């Protein structure tokens, strides 16, 4: 198993550009989520999904969209990038529909810079 | 302990010593707590968890203590090794929903 994979690893955008961060898992996990991590702050939940076709907002959803058309993939879309979205983004997945932290696996992260 | 602002608290220990990392949580309704380890350039990795009906739980070389009265959590690492150098952060969860909240973390540096 590859676990949770994220692409790209690094990305630089200009203000106003759009892009999609990819996340995939091959563990047949139902629950997937996106977090952002900023210097000196804890991970903050952006969006999450409890299964294919179901998504919901987390703590900081503004400026981001998600979809879950398959169990494996959970892409995060930045609609119009802003410097405030400069951050490291982590995707995570777990088997159960409620996050069970002892089963939650994180991807390696995507470092995004918005100029 | 937890940080406010841009700079993480740091803890520097000698190899072989015991380390204690502290965390203050905010929500008295939280009933599940987790410690994560994050090495440079990597995603967080689960270390140990504890439910609110317990006050202590032990793993391999790690012990988590929970004091609900003062909403305090600690992670003890025995015989700290250079490979333990990382940022450690706690998370609190409420089983009523997908509402996990993460602390900012403490940077542990192990000196050989």
C-alpha cells in the first residue's frame, strides 16, 4: 500500500490563480480530510468527507472547494488563490466514518506559496 | 506547552534523559486526546491516545497523563533518543462529531 499520497509536493501560485491539490489513498478508507498548517499554529480542518459523494466544511473552509467522487480521491481546489492561503496542506484518511485518531494516516503534505 | 504566535516552545534534552511535553486543552467537553509526532518535512504520526475516563496510559517508551481538573495533558518520553527529535502536538476530540482540534506543538531537540 502506498498509504496517503499528495501531489504536488511544492507549488507557487500568483494571487488569483486557481489550482487543485491532489490526495489519494489506497486503504479503502471512508473518512478523508484536508488540514492546513501555519507556522506556530496547530492543524486546522478545512473540509472533510465521510464517504464518496459526501463532503462537509471544517473550521476554515472559505476559499476552498472539495469533492469526493470516489472513495480513493479527495481533491482540494483553491478557487482564487490569496497570500493568506500560503501554508502547508495535509490530507488525512481513516477507516471509520468518525475520525479514529489511532487509525488516521496523514500524507506527506503540499507546501503552497501564494505571491 | 502550547504556543501562541509564530514561535513554538522548545525543549532540549540530553540523549538518554526523560522528556516531558505539556499541553493545555480548551474544551471541557473533549473526551479523547491524542499525541502526534511530526518530523521535519513529513506529515503527523500518531503516537498514543487516551480517553477521558482514564488518567494515564502507557505505550512503548511513552506515557500520557491526563488531568481533567486543570485540562492538562502531558507526554513523557523515556530514555529520549536522537530519533525522537521532532515537533510534538496534542489534539482533542469530541466524539459527537468531526471536531478534532490541534495544538501548535512543542519542538523537542535531543542532544547527543
